[in-house]
């Protein structure tokens, strides 16, 4: 049995790795190369910052455990990933505020007793963690420095999270390969990230896939005077009908005020049906909200409960603070009330739908107030104008998310679809237009009847 199969067996990888994942494993673990990975949401990015050091463990067992340091943008993401990998038998830990950590955990981290160490950019550039990278344990056994959700380096690194730009100092403390991972990127963003991390193009292997999610049908609407209670009525009625068995949805808002307003609308619309059963207690509530100012206990509850298949929470109303990297496989609907700031941010959030391969839906309600030039990027404004003219939603988005080295065959095929011939299955047309997006559906023969 080769080393990869040994790792699969030992750590409960009960699925086949994709070829692109294997390329990344080998690039980091065997070739010791800096690697840039653009892998769609649900493709298995997290495997890429765990498997390489486990492979090196099999190659050099006398030095175990080999360590992967994963820089992560959100506390909720670190906690979720740590829990998942611990359940698989991988030694994983998250660096939090020192006051929140036990002395044993701190000691074990410094002594290199974990295979995966999650940390924020703010933590790792300060002592004791920065100094830790220079000790004998890390000099000998650190074999991977990963930047997860790497688009944050560009999006947050200037003002909101300046510590992202300081991560480059780590390169003077370690010679291990750097792994950059994101679900989506633009070419200018890729080059910006490489420049920020002081990586030369020729020393980096890029593994990039067109970030399409064909199992998600896309819907777009932008009209003057759109009202929440009219546009979201279809989903509140669904919750009222099915209760704790309702399809799971995430509703994204641009501000905390908007989160509170939509939460109040949904709760008012549902009335007694906002709870499962007769008892109106928090643990029975079908709807919850999430943003950066909620208390730590509520954050932990949502992060642990919402990903469960039988979660009592069926609808989560949130800012962008929720969802990044958190493994939720069974979300049926992603709903945006208002246009996202950028095309990339929008597609990142859409990617949290239907990760298990089910058929999902993404609804974008581009309210007029959200299309203010001061609120969104030029690329998002241009996209919405294109969609208002009837362009394919999917193709319009994906052509903006192309990076160097990406195989563009699927985009070429998408732009040259065969006409609908009205092939019917269970009363629905099976043509690519009917399953793609609300704009393309107008080209389906059935929609014209």
C-alpha cells in the first residue's frame, strides 16, 4: 500500500481524492514547491492543507508529527475545521486568545505536538507564536505554511486586517513550502497575493479549476420597489409548511442592521411557526441570525448546530461573517438581499450551497440601493447591468474569475450550448438552459409555451 492509501485508511478518507488534489499533495509533500490552488467550494480544499504533512509522516515516521500551520481568517472557521479533523483522528488545534487556552494546549503547540495548527494572521505575527516558529521542533518538522481563504489577503489586508500583509515576515522564519488556497480568484488578485507573499511566478505551481457549480441554479431579479415581504414570501411559506423539515437556507445581507430587519420580518411572518413545537425557547427556534457582534456562546451554538443535517436552525440570516470555510453540506438555498460588494465575494457565498451535490438554488435580489457605485465594485455593477440585459448569469460570472493556467474548455462549451429540443423528464425539461439560470431558462422551449 502506497503512502497516500495508508493516509486514507488511517484517517477515514472514505472517498477518492481528485487529480487536482493529488497534484497539490505531491507539489507540497514531495516536490517541496510553493503552490497556488484555486479549487471550487466543496472540492476538498481542506484536504490540501492536512494530507501533505500526513504523507510526510509516513515517509519519515521517526520525526512525527510533521506540522502544517494554517492561517485562517475567521474564528468560526478555525473552530469548525479543528472539530472536523479531530473527529477524523488528526491532531488539530486552534490558537485563540491566550486567556481562552489551557496551559497544556499552549505547551503542546509550542512543542510541536499537533499535525494541524490553525491560527489567525494577528496571532501568528506576535509572540509567543512568532518566536515559536524558530524553535527546534518547528525548524525540523514544519512542512507546510497554508493561507486558507487567501483572497482575504487582498480584500482585507490593507485596512480591515493589516496583519494579513505582515504574514510575509514568516518567510524569514521558515523555508517550508507555502500553500495558497481559495475557491475563487481573479488573475489580478492571484498576482497581488503572490506579490504580497514575496513569491515569484516561476517558483509557484498553480492548480486552478473553473469554479463552476453546475448543481446550483441561479436566479436574478433587480427591479425598483422590490419589497422583502413579497420577494421572500416563497421561502417563509416553505418554512411555515415544513417546519423543522424545511429546506435549509442562508440569507446574506450587507449590514447588521439589514440582518436584524430581515430577521424581524421572517419571525413576524412565521409567528408561532417560527418554532418547532409549542415551546417558544431558543433551542426550538427555526430561524437565527449571525454577525460579527453576536456573543461567543451564540456563535459556538450556530457554528456547531447549523451544519448538522437535522439542525433545528433551517434559516440563517447573516452578514459575510458566516460561512467562510465552514463545512455545511446540505444548504438548499443561498439568498442575497442586495448585490454583494464584488463578483468574487458573491460567488464565494453562492458556493456554500449544495456542497453535497444536491440540486440547489441561489437567488440574487439586486436592490436598487445596493447598486450604488459607492457600495459595490465596478465588476459587480457591470455584472448586474449585463444580467439586466438577459446574459447568462453563470457564464457572466465565471468569465470574470479566470486565472493563468486554468483550463477554459468548460467555459467555451457553456457559451456554445445546443438549442433546447424540449426533452421532458418528470414534467420538466432537461435542457441546459432550464437548469442553468433564470435568464437562460427563457431560451427553453417549455418556458415559451
